[in-house]
C-alpha cells in the first residue's frame, strides 16, 4: 500500500543547483514494514536528477532511488517512474 503525504514544496539553491522537495511518499514492503521517502528533484543545466531518500528517525538512512531526466520530460511521468522504482 502506498500513500502520498500532503504536497510539500521547499526550494533551496545550493551552488547554483535548484533543489526542490516535492512530496513525502510512504509505502509498505512485502513484510508490512513502512518506508517513508522524501522525493526531491535537482535541476542542472543539462537535465533533472530525481531522488527518493528513505527517512528514518528524521535522517536520510536506508534505501535510495534515483535517475536523470531531460529538461523537457513530463514531470508527472518522471514521478511515476520514481514511484515504480520504489515499489
């Protein structure tokens, strides 16, 4: 079972790279253990890096998933691709 928490948008610009926290995503694995992921995108001049970091006890810890997309790729499709990687 997967669940999206309310949409959160936080932008940070670090060394010219825009980093946006998009959403918090939680999913249970086959053993019923809950995993919570912070979904981010980082915009670079040549493309976008999509990242899902597992959050445990308020820290980035555990599973990490990610991929790069082109600047013109549909962001909804990119999020769906990241969700498929997590699930």
